[in-house]
C-alpha cells in the first residue's frame, strides 16, 4: 500500500486539474495545453489518443457536446489522490457534464496522471469513462 500523498503534492495536482477544468469550460485550447505535458495520452470511448504536441487538442469536441446534448460546462465532483511522490501523482476524479439549463448530462469517473517536468506539474495522461 503506498504511503499517504503529501499535502503539497495533492494540492499541486488538484490546482492543475482546476486550471484545466477552467480552460475546458472556457473552450480555451491554449490554456488546456498549458496544463498538459506532451506527449499527452487520453483513453476514452475505447480509443487511445496521443497528442504529441500543444495545439493538437481536438476542439470540435465542444461543438459536438453543445449540438448533441446542449452541453455547456463540466464540474469536478470528488477527487482522491491515489498515489503520489515528488514527481508524479495520480488522482481519481468524478466529473459532471451540465446542459445550458444546468441539468445533468452525466457523471463520469476518470483517472489523471500528473508529472513534474521542467519544474511544473502537468497532466501527462487521463483515462475517462465519459465523452
């Protein structure tokens, strides 16, 4: 069983995830890129996608969510640090997608792997059961 995640590591990982969610909700791909490390791996919908560099995040996702579900934003639910150390942290999270009227589209579980590169925390990989 891993040792408890130090508070400062947990705080750094959660702050990174909060900035990522803010960028996602603002539909700001450049800000999302700033919270990721590359190559970045995403597992969702049975597909593995590797973004090899900034600027490769498919922003058509937002249009599809709006068109198909009237999706407007997401919000974090619970987040739990699974393991962590000085250079890597894993956070299991729950997030909820909301429509324009704030009704719930769905709640999904995800795992984020964050690492320190060039002195900053960033998301290296994520695996989600959501869209």
